[in-house]
């Protein structure tokens, strides 16, 4: 098993868009749902969005509904997080992880920094 690798973060102004990528080996992408999480300075890590292994089921935190879209391309072993209309409160390190069971995630990546200026 290899940890996942996030990319695509950056520094943008409020209202801009970014697309994050989460890449890995065929395992776990062929077998697991993938979740995106974020952690702002001094805050606990929070769930942002998740997608089932099939790609047919997704869920989002209320704070990002309507602005963020999670998708996956299993042929490329990659999950994406399209983030539109970014706000300063979206500033955080974004992580992806594989859903190992109903209650836990694993194979955490190192994260990618997203900074949104006002």
C-alpha cells in the first residue's frame, strides 16, 4: 500500500477556483471510497467531501455544498476536488484519504496548501 499524493494547491484571491488532485496506485482506488479533508491553523481536521469507489455517490460538508465538486477517474487512479467561489475561510491544508471501513480512513497524503486571500 502506498500513501496518496495530493497536488493542485496554491494562493488565490477570493472568488477564484482551484482543482485539487489526489493520486495513488490501483489499490486503493479500485476498492475504496476517497475523502477530502482540510485542516486550518489551530483547527481540527474536518471532512470536506467524499466519493464512493463507483463514483456514483458523493457527499459534502455543508460549508462547501454548491461550490465544491468531487469526482474520480479510476482509469487514472485519481480523485479531483474542483473548488469554485473560494472564500478566505477555505484556507487550509487539504488532505485526501482512502475510506478503509465505515468508520476510518487511511493512506493519508502529505496534504496541499490552499490559501485564499480577501
